[in-house]
């Protein structure tokens, strides 16, 4: 094989490896997720019929 071709293939393999490693690290990093939170308003706090608070 030609030396320039081998160097080109090695560079391309290195770039593919770097891109794969970045993608893998990004997926492994903890990601923030939204969690639903229930909010009670004053109307919801009033006792309903049949309930004693």
C-alpha cells in the first residue's frame, strides 16, 4: 500500500473513534429529566362534601 493512503486511513479511523467516544460519553452522562409535580391550589384544599379536615 501507498504510505499516504495508509496515513489517510489511520486518520479517518482516528476521527471515527473520536466521534464514537464523544457520543458514548454523552449518552453515559447523567441527563436531567423533568419530574411532574402536583400543585394544590386553595380551591383544591377546601373540604369536599363528606370529608372532615
